C-alpha cells in the first residue's frame, strides 16, 4: 500500500517481529517510521522521551529491539518512549510530522481506544496489526483486501483509498450494505481511475461478519473498514490486520438539494445530459445555471455551465463520468467531491431497444425476454427521479441506464409538451440516436397511438411477445440530418417563388384555378363567405363546370361545417356545384375531447393539374389575402378587416407530387376515393423538400425547424406570430449562445393603430394572447436576439388619424445562413408541432433564401425593435413571465 510516513504505537516487552513483518508485507515502501513505545500498564510513567530516573536498564534494550525490528521497513527509523499519551497530544504529533498511517502494534485495548479517538481528531488511516502472521502468497501476487462499507460516504472513502493507496496487483472484495450492480462498478472504476481488481459482494445478509472469523482469516491479507468496528476493539489478536481509513473531507459545501442526472449518449459529436434536483413535487426542477465539473480517472475532464438544467459536453470523455458542482472552488481531489456518477452510452454492435421508463412491472419483466438487444430506458417526462427509475430497472433485472427524452431532444425545461405526444417524443429520440449512429431497432411506447417511426419497429408492451429481435444490418449509413429527422428527401429540378404579399398570393390562387384543365385540389383550414372567399368559390365552380375534377378539403371544425351542427354557406354552395366534390376533415358530432379540438388538419394547399402547387399560411378569408393598400382603413373598423402579414410559395417541378400525395392521404382519410399522383417534369434548378406532419403521429415539421436552427452558423431569421414552442425557443437561445445572429419579426393578434385597438369580438382575449406570444420571445430579447414588432407605415387611402398600424403576423417562415429557407402552414408553437397536421416547404437554394432574407430585412427595418435596456420592456417582461407556464393546450 502506498503510505510513506508511519507512526507505530508499540508496547515495551511485546515481541515486535510479527508487527514489522506484517507491516513489511503491507507497506513495503515507507520512507520514514516513528515508533512510540509505552510501558505495559500499570507502570510508572516516563516523562517525554527521556527515561525516568531509576528506570530498569532493560528498557534501553527493548528500545533497541524495536529499532532493529523496524530498520528493515524504512530507511529512516526513530524510536522513542512516551508516557500517558492522550488523543490530543497524539493528534498534534501526527499533524506535525505529516503522518499518513498510524500502526497499532499493541494488543492492549488502551492503545486501540487511543487510536480510535485519534482518528476522530485527525483524518489519518489506522492499521491494527494482530498477532497472526499473514498467509504466504506466490511471488508477485498482490494483497487480497476485504473492504467493508455501510453507507454511500463510506463507499466513496473506500474507493478513494483503493485508488490512491492500493496497488494495481491488489485484489479487493468490496462488501456493502446494499446491492451494487456491475454497471455501477464499471462507473466507479472509470470515474475514480481505480487500478486494483475489484469484486462486489452484497453484505446485507451479514456475510461481512465472516471476515472477522478466525477460521476464515487466511482468505484475506487485510480487512479495510471505513469506521472502527467493535469486533476490532474487542479482540484483534486472532483476526487478520484491520485498516481503518479516514472519512473523506468534503471539498464542496453541502447542498440543500441533491443532483439527479440522467445518463447520457455520446453520439460522436457531443454528449448532452439533463440535471435535475431530487426534491420537489410533480415535475423535477432543473438545476439553476451554474458551473458543473465532470470527473474521469480521478481528474476533471470538462467544466461546463448548465443552461435550464442541460449540459453539453464534447465527445470522447469515456464510458462513465462523475459530476460535481464547483462553485468556482479549487478542488485538490475531485473524486472526493463527486456527487453522482452517470453512464455514457454509445453505439455498439448489439441492436438497442428504447422503452418508456413508465412501463408497468409486467412489461418490464417482458423486456428481459427480448433476445439479442440492449434495452435502454427513456424517461419521457421528468416526474420521477432517475435514481428511482434505475432502482426499479435493477429490480426488474434490466440494465440500469436512464436516458432523458428532454436531454436527447434538447428541449430544455418544456412544460408545454402534451402527454399525448409521449410516444412521438420517444420515436423522435430513437430516430435521433439512430441518425447519430446508435443502432436503435425498436421502441416500446405506452400508446394509445402508434407513432410513425420509419426504419424502426414501434410496439406497445402487449406486443413484446411477438417482437422479433431488432435487427441492424451493418452500421447505419451516413444520412443528411434533415433527411433523417423529417423522413424526406431533397428533390431536384424545381422552380420556387416565395412571397409575403397578399395581393400577389390571391392572384396566384385565382390564376391556378382558372388555368387548370384536368384536376384541381384545394385544401384549407378556414373558409369565409366574404370578398375573398366568394371569388375563389366562383373560380372553383367554373373549373368544375368546364370538366375539371375539383376536390375541396376543409377542416370541419374550423371550417364551421359539419361539426357541432354548424354549416358554412360558402361550403354548402360549393358542395352543390357540378364537378366539385367537397370533403370535411374529422367532423365532431358529439361532446368534444381535447384531442377532437386540437388534432385538426391545419394545411393550406392548392395543386393544379399536378404541375403547380401553392402553399403557405393563408386561409380563405379577407384578412389573409387583402393587401394593405387595398383596404381604406378607418379607426372604427372591425379587426378582421385589417390585413395581416402572411407568406406562401409557388412550386413547379417534381416536388409538387410530394405535396399532392399529402393531399391524397388527407382526402382518403376524409372518405374520398383515391386518385393517381404523377411526378411532373423538372421546371428549374432548385432543391426542395416537402415536409408533411401528421398530428400526434410524428413531429416532422418541428424537426425541420430545429434542424435548420441547430445547423445555423451565421444567422437565423424568423417570421412568426404565434407563441414559440419552448423547445424552439431553447434552440434559438442555443444559437444565440454560440454566436449566431437571431432576428425575429412578430405582430399583434388584435391589430392596433397608435395606442388604440381595432374593435370586434375576442379583441380583448387576443390582446392577452399577444402578451403570451411576447412572453415567449422575452428570453430571446434578454439574451441578445433582435426581435421586432411588425409596423406597417401609413398608406394614403387610410383615414388621416391612422399613421401606422401594428397588425397580426400570420406568416410561418424561416431562413438560415442565406442558404436554405422554409415556408408553410406549420406554426412554431406546440399546436403546430404536435397536435395539428401541417406542411412545410424547405428550399435549399441560396438565391431563393437570400432574396427572402432581403425581404425580411426590409420588413424589420420599418418595425420597432424590443430593447432589452428599456425599463418599460423590462417591466412588461417581468409581468408576463408567469405565462411561460400556461398549459400546452393553450399554445
């Protein structure tokens, strides 16, 4: 063992040869030994280190005998007599001489009690050497240590001892009071840098007592304890030597709340994990932003500052990490301050099965029967500690690995995510891991909806018996990130135009209908019988009359047709027109559930003859298609008469077929007959992809937005008027922190001029909703993002009292680095991300993206920027902070 300065407590007259022979076996490389000898009690006390007058001259011979016995153990030996040693005096001597091991070579209970009292004053190791010689071992074989611990702090102290004091050839058998998994053992070895051979034994059944049995003492060279056991004090004469190690000295102040980290995955690029506090009721609380240190092989290998409970680390740090909160303190020994340990998982040769950690006990037992796969648990929502989940997994005989969905997805603290999306989030996590090279072959979710997971098998627990072993045929091939997370492929040969002009968009729609010759597919979320809806109705009717097959699909609830007894006069008329077939999606005929109200089809699409597609955010109503210059605004106008800012795209080329296939699926879901979709010829040179999202089945449009943000290196521009989903907010904040310039344009759900709002039903509620929208961009403003409130300057046709308007921004569009952009029906809120069916056009063309960014910059140049240094903004931001925690259903 690696001890250098030894203090031996001996008794004059006792044979020292066994003590020093044993010491030579245990500590062969001591640098200095000090021997303090007491005469057997009762005896006349000696004074200090000077023999008392009239002392028996044989004492000198006994001291010489001790000197001679100790000389083989160290190059420097001091022997001195002492009288009536006290624990305080002995503690002072130990501190003054830098003693790191006190050896009790006496069998007297007084000396043993003195050593025990010493350790309470001075954290030094104490070795109690018995009268029994050590058993003979073959040459080169290390010591066999039996290590006993009764608590987590004692475990830490024992591992600290094994790392710093035991040799690489030593074999240690660690007994503790509770079961210890093989995975935890591997973590311990890697985090501490332990070189000794280590075997774990559950000591809860009392088996540790056999270590002190004289009949089995020959099995071990040394018993190591983290406290003085009573049996040592009662009788050490017939036992193996006992080393009592000192407790660790905490280097970080005690915390009110302990850490509860998830395990992590090294995807070859980064390691991302989530850190919560163990305390709290319901959802776990993410730790506040602070510096976290990560330990491997006894050294700090990374220091990172957490953000909303998340930490990102570089790849390649090892299979296990110790975690501690530093609070800017210097740490002489990081392993002494490690608070928790985690496993770092990575791609291997065996397929991986991901399962919801909340599966019931019967389902967990079934997981054991899935052959040839490693089962990893995923905590979908943080309502239970990772530590408790690990314990449950170990009890079920499963690997005690707990990944966190929020960490895998980079969600941050996202209380807006609905429970109905749990299966989708598990599938998202699986697909992300698979795209990063982890061979995930299947997921086990809790239902009731089966998430779409292309390339994976998705089952519920009752189907586990029929689950074939997950197969991964070779390592996953490199896949572009957008392809992997959105289940789309980039399509070459398109011509794409993007607009933020209501009048132009209206002209495109009417022209596409009027020019159609074979078929016309028209899908919308809402339709109004107004100055925009009626011309479109007439154009559709005319197309049907000339022989064009016209298919019209409208969401039943928001189209106010076929649900809850409602009828839309415009749709009633269309349904009666020759050549026009009308279908409504998901009609509600009884008391509605949350799913009925939220899981709607929000797509807006026009496809003419399979050659031209028009898509975007516009419904069939005045405010979406009327231009600002076309409406002579008056202060007393209804707010629905004030035009909104919206965006759309016109697509020609092969990408049109992908959007038409999306319409076909929705059409058939609504009872329509199938039709054939043909791929049109190339019409240009633009790469594009059609991202289709089906609510509560996938999250493809959300993943597209996130992939764009996370891939940004220079800048991100966003135009959106609905409350940002917190996961998207989190991604934008990550972008700001890595130096990306983030610019965002938003508006007012109730349009206003000056300080006055336009009147109309729900105007007050929409004002509150605007505050909700702004509450979601406040953290971005505070972080340094450029966020603007959309302003339209005065037009001559408006009333003189209206100098400018602040209207609603209904566009859903984004551009990144001047190289790719997106536009569609998908809002960047939780409803668009999970609940509703959506579509999104992603354009990978620098010319198109750059032109769109120029238009964004023009709109922002005339708008008002939120100033984080402005006292009024700071006050309003503080007032609406609570809105962050509005239920996700309100998103």
